[in-house]
């Protein structure tokens, strides 16, 4: 919440969360129009196999690109979406450890290879 600098506070300033003291919590359905990554994550989970690892690796690379100023914050989703879409044809339903490691590296490389259009939006190379 304090990117790029961390805010260090004592427990006096930010006490630990005490759910019993809080009393009750209210939950609502996520706003998938405002947060489209939610649906992408659900879809990756339903696809299973190597898709969830690809999503995670692409997310790590996209966040790195954002931190390095190469894409905008809102472009993170587009990198994830393009990477997962590209991976559909190569999805391994019951991956071995070697498959998982291979597609982790592939996703990072593919996400990094996306070219920026004039609007700083990533597009397939």
C-alpha cells in the first residue's frame, strides 16, 4: 500500500487485526468490471494444469515491468491476459515438475517479449 517505499510502524500505530473485537464482516461479490483480473484468475483455476503457474509467472514479470516503468499499472492485466491466451494451445493438464518449470520460464519470457504500442499498451510481438 505504500509502494515504492515501505512505511514501518509500531503496533501502537497499526495494531494487529483482532477479528473477535471487530464483531462481524460483510462480504460482497467482486466487481469484475472494475477488477477484470478476478475473472482471469477464476478461468486459470478452472483450466488447471500449467495455466495457474503461467498466470503467476506472467504476473510477476508484469509487476516487474510496471516497477521498471515499462508498462502502466493498468497494463498488468493485459500482459496476463495475452500470456494466458497464448498458453491455451500448450496447456498441460497433468504437468510434471519439468513442465511446470518450463512453462514458468516460458510465461516470463513471453510476458517480457510483449511489445509496447504507442499507447504503452502491450501487444504480441
